[in-house]
C-alpha cells in the first residue's frame, strides 16, 4: 500500500503532465515555433514593401582595434 505522501506526489505529477500535454496541443504542437517565411520574398522586396532601403554593411578594417 502506498503512503499518502507518495500518492499525493503521483497525483500532482500526473496532473502536471496532463496540463502540459493539453497546453502543448492548444499552443499548436511542435511546429508552432518555426518561422513561416514566404520563400519567394527577398530582403530587398520586404524592405521595399515596408518603405525601407537595404544598404550593405561597411567592410571590417584590416587591423581591428583591441
């Protein structure tokens, strides 16, 4: 026979597991954190759509200061 403290722990752990599983499926499953980018959209077209301009970064100096 199980002790009351062990039974409470197992009941609490089971409730936590069920709550986590339900939350996982409500939130969208495994693919909910992946980026859904349009594959035909480039940086330049996205910037133009937002009214911005893409400019290249300056090259690094040959000797970087420490």
